[in-house]
C-alpha cells in the first residue's frame, strides 16, 4: 500500500499485476489514511476473500470464463475489437475485474477492485506473546506491567482490538481489566500500589474486533510472574 490511495499490487506470473483497491461508500477511491480500510488485516481479508472464491491472479488472467462461472450474476463486458472479456463486475459481491490488453507490450494486466464493505468472513487474530515485568520494592512501591500482543494471520500488529483479561493475585482474588491495542498491537495492563510478594497471573479471556475472531488454540492466553 502506498501514497494516498488505498491500493496494493500483486505480481502476475508472465507479466501484469493485480491491483486491489478499496472504494469508499461514495464510490470514490478510499484514502489510505481512512481507518476503515487502511489496516493491514482488512487488506489481507480482501485478498483472502478473492482467493477463497477461486479468483486468483492467474485465473483472472488466463481463464476469464472460469471467473464468470464463479460469479453467475456478474455483468460481463467484451472488448469491442477483439471480443475478449474486458470486464467482470458484480456489485452485489463487491468485486470489479478489468482485463486490459496493452498492444505495445502484448501483455494483459488484470485489475481487481474490492468495494467496501469488504468481507463477511472473520479475520483470524492471535496472541503470540504476553510480557510481564515487575519493578519497584516495598508494599506500596511494587509495580507489575503486562503487555498483550495481538497480531493477524500475517504476523502484523493489530490496533483497536479490545482485550478482556483478569489479574490473579497471590491471595486467590481476581480483578477484571480491559485495554485496547495501540498502533504497535500491544494492550497495556498495570498493577501498582499495595502489591504483596507472590505470583501474579494475567489471563486473557477474549479479544474483540469487528470482523475478526481470536484463534485461542494458537494464542498465548496467560503469563505469570513472581513479585519479590
């Protein structure tokens, strides 16, 4: 993704490229600064959605009839001179595929446009690590800091996810806490003042983000530290 236009290009074997672009609700090109479309997991979702429909770069380039079969309600436009498929558009499915032939290079370039809203399938989130650290001394001076890292399936940091967790204290009591991941993908939690010696555990119960779901089986959900 580059510049002010929310777009990303993928190479096609043999020449050409697939350009995935998001469009805003008004039909214009969405800005890369638009939080609704610019985040990496939404880019991944768009590409994942296309490929899950069987419409990858090579298929759109070599076998447009197969693409048409995958979208039976699509509007198909043929090149007036060659008769080849020029455009496959399905507004209901939110996809627009243009196959543009360059007479000078002899190559066909495929452009795919994904319209917002992007996809209905959930994006996978994982927690690769929970970091705990202790500092200070004395009953009122001890501090425990916790950082829960949230990433998408590509290993990219995810901002804006609500992380619900609980602190487990040495005496067996618990405290429910909530934090939101920042640009670095970390949700910060802190305990300070009145901390006794012993084991402290931070345990994540859920991570919430629109269009996303936590893969608990692939995540680190708790971490423990001994405070001295």
